[in-house]
């Protein structure tokens, strides 16, 4: 039986990004041989529409470029994503780098100037609390190598 891998839905090819586009990458096709993918978009789950204003983390709050506070939606999306990960028994997650929801280790700094800072997206933070191992699209080769060994 293949292990379950939670995946950011935009990497899976769903156009759920803030700008209505996706982040599909072909290498995920190779992953399907080894993992059962469980696609989720925390921002959509949290009740935000697509397209939507871009948002960034500003400390514990998440605000859009137009100053609207969307923290509640982001927190709700993070909780629902964790629920799905636990329900499906995902011990690993492949998340979209840099996103205020899905980013791992490095995210935009809240100034909307494409400047990065250390930190996680709020969904990744919630997944890490449940000891789910996080990868980003930059680690796909690593995930594949682990299986091919
Ligand atoms: Fe992709 Fe995550 Fe943003 Fe949804 S919240 S569009 S899955 S990066």
C-alpha cells in the first residue's frame, strides 16, 4: 500500500492560487507511483475565494495587500488541513514554498515587496505541531530518491 502524501493543491494542478493560476509541476507525476496524493488548498478550505487579494504573514496576523485581516480564514484553513491530514493518515506533506499558508522555513515578510524572512506558513506551522514532515516542491527529487533506494 502506498503511503499518503498531503500536497498543496496548486502543485497538483488546481488553479487555486490567489491569482487564479496553478503551480503544477510535472515531477509530481513520478511521485504518484510511490505515494497516494491527498491535495488540499488551505486558503480555499478556510473560505477564501479564487482569485483573491495576495496576503502575507505580519507576525501572528495575516493581511492582504489591501489591508484586510484574513487571519480567521487562514487559521480555519490550517485547522481543516490538519484534520484532513490526520483523517487520511498523512505523515508527510509536500507544500508550496514561500506561501503564507503552505511555505516552509522561508516566507514573504509581510511588506509585499517580495522580501523573504525566516518562518513557516500558518498551515505548515499547524502540520509541524502534529509531527508531520514537510517537504516543498524543491525536495521532490529527495522524496523520489527515498523511495527508489
Ligand atoms: Fe497553493 Fe497553499 Fe496557496 Fe492553496 S494556500 S494556492 S495550496 S500555496
